[in-house]
């Protein structure tokens, strides 16, 4: 429709109704996405994807790296504790 062509009240009302429906749908989707249960579910799925690959197998290399990092941190903390305990 060109800018020079006048729109009827019915056309304007139909456009407003369509826009309102799209907005309501978008708001409903945002509310659903922001619901705490859904946020938690996405976080669990993301954590699982870090531990398991697409076929459901454990990502052993990643787990070994995480385990090594944990052992390293614990070792450093124990060394610090031992050094502080000597003073």
C-alpha cells in the first residue's frame, strides 16, 4: 500500500489487532523462557553437554582436565596451610 493511499479505520484496527497478537505472543514466550524452572532446565542441559557428548558418552578428556585442576587447587591449598601452620 503506498503512502498516498488512505487507509480505512477497519484496516488500521486490523493492523493494531495483529500487532497486539504478535506482542502478546512475544511476551508469553519471554515469560516462558524466564520462568525459573525453564532456566534451571537449560542450565542442567548445558552442564550435561559439558560432561557428555552427543552420543551420550562421557567426555573423559574434559573430566580428566577438571579432575587435574581440582587436585592442583587442593594441593596448593594444602601447601599454603602447611606453610602457614609452621609460623
